[in-house]
């Protein structure tokens, strides 16, 4: 095993190369299959990739800033799983009082579960109603009914 393979960023580097260039990889269709490429500077050298990206923070992986852009300097950063989840193209964005956040972000702010917010929006609730109507779980409702 080379010293390079023990580097904290090396696994992310190899995964990036594979998802963009190996049609046998399951995720290839979402990367290489869509034309997403790794710049030649990085494709040829892990050391150059590492120099451009800087140290990999614990718990972070690669994220493209422009999800339709290539893996290249200026379009890639280290990001945690929560940030990456919020930036997925499938994340539902909701605007309320001039602020646009994902359902998960609104859930953390309001205390309403993310899926409950998404369900409300999908049922035709306005963003205001979906985010400002108190949430009572079935357990809380059962306790309240029992106490009455």
C-alpha cells in the first residue's frame, strides 16, 4: 500500500476519478454519463489535486459548486453530508418571508420534521401554513386526548 493511499483525501480522489470515467460504476450515469469530467491537471496527479484542494476536513467529501460543472479548481470544495444533502438537485426548496431553504433546513429551524413539511407542501399547503402551523405527533396527540 502506497503512502498516497493512506492520505485522508485519496479515497475521495479515487472515487471522483472512477465516477467520471468508469462506466461499470453505478454512479457513472450521474457523472461521467452526463459529461462531468475531471480536469487534466487533477486526472494526472493526486499531488496537484491535494495542493489545489487543501487539507480534507474530517467528515467532508467533495462537492461541486456548480452541480453541472466539472471537477476542477474553483468548482470543487470540501463539504459535510448535511451541506451536500441540502445542495442536491432533488432537495425541495421552500421560500417563506423572502428566505429560501430546503425542507430539512426549515425543519431544523421550526422543529417540524422535514418529511411533515414536505407532505404539507405536496398536499397544497402554502409555505406559510406548512411552516407556521404547529406540529403534533401522533404520540403527542394521543397523550393530549388521554389527558382530556
